[in-house]
């Protein structure tokens, strides 16, 4: 991954099958600190030529051991969970966990600007209002005329390839992420589940993801501790 450290003159890279090439635009070292006091230093990378035109960022957290693929998480932006600590989802705790696990192992966290599974912040809050009326997270999207999950991971494949990552272990409970990356030409050697972060406010949401979209969340653990 250190091959992509040139911050001012990004090098051309080959792309996965059918995916346009992207290049690293800037790579800068940033010390990170979380609300619980955990701190780590990451290299944050930005990119040229991402197909969706969004300002996605890669947090590069150490180097994997020789012969071991990097641990990678595709984390979709969640203002309510990541920034405000909302208990209606598990995004904030997943982000915190992912940064530490990736730093210990060596790998990359892609912070993807895909608020609300790709429907945007305002639509996500509209969907929350419908959930308060009894709809689940997917039915609420459908009631708004929106897809259950609008996320496309082509830009994520571009970012990984620009960082010279073509083989990886994926930190995720969502089987669609691995399936899309494989379709885009990357090798996902192992699917590594995240922890289970259930609260009284999100347990129904987590159970819905496990049942309807086959997230690898053990239903027996989806209780409030």
C-alpha cells in the first residue's frame, strides 16, 4: 500500500475488469482521536476520477504482515451515528471498532459518502419518521419510492485498486459488499464479521437486516445487554 504515498503526482494504476482507473490525489497523515479516548494515526487519501464524483476518503491504518491480505472495511457515511452518536443504528460503534481492528491488523477503511444506504440524509430522516409509524427500514424506503439499498461500490473498487489492493479480507456483515467487490474484479479472501452493537433503539433495525438482507448478525445476540 505504500506505493501510493505520492501526494502530488499520483501514479496511473490498472483497474479491475470493467472499472475505470482512479489515482491517488493527496495522501496526508492525520492523528485520529475518538470520544472514548482511543487514538491512532492514519494516512488519509483522496482520489482523482472516481466514477460517482463523490469525495470518498480512505483511511490507511498500518501495514499487514507479509503474505497477509489487508483488512478492509467499506463504511458508509452516517452523520447521525458517526457524528451525533445516534442509538437508532450501529454505525458509530462499527466505525470505532473498525478503525482499531484495522490498525491492529493493517489495512484500510474506506469512508464512503453514501448516507442512508445511498438515499441521502434528508431521505433517511424521512424514512426514520415512517419507521416511527411502524414500517421497517426497507419498507420505509420503499414507501418513499426509493430502493432498499442504493449503494454501488464501483468507487470503492477504484480506491482500493489505486492503493494497489486487489486482494483483501473484508470487515463487514453485509454479503452484498463482498459480492459487488468480487464482481468488480477484486479478490475477497475472507468475510470478517463486525461486533454486534444492539441497543433498545436499534435492535429491530438489526434484526430486519439479518432477516431481510442476510447480514451476518447472530439473532440470538440481538438483545440489549
